[in-house]
């Protein structure tokens, strides 16, 4: 196994991680910005107000995109396992 192979596997792994986590992170970011604007406009400075909408949003997005995330991860693992003979 060469260094180039390890770097290629690491790059592919990071790409899968980014692709699978992006929907949840982006939705949490958008909800956080909306809640922050709401807190600024209404002068409410409650710290726990931001957590509940973010958690609910992440759960909803996970339910919506869960099948796609699981399929993406399984495809990556299957490709990795099927090509393991090339790496050894």
C-alpha cells in the first residue's frame, strides 16, 4: 500500500463524511441564524432557546435524509471492501 493509495482513501472518506453531514449541518446553521435574528429583534437573550429548534431540525433532516445517508455510507463501504485486494 503506497502513500498515494492511503491519501486517496482518506480523501474519499472525507468526501463521504462531508456529503453525509452537510444536510444536518446546513439546516442547523440556517435555523441557528433565524433564531439569532429573532433573539436580536426581540432582545431575548435566552441561551437555551437556540438548542431546541436546532435539535428538532437535525432530527427532522435526519429522518428525511437518513435513507440517502445510509445508502451513501453502505455504497462507500462496499466499494472499499470490494477493492481491498488491490490495497493489500
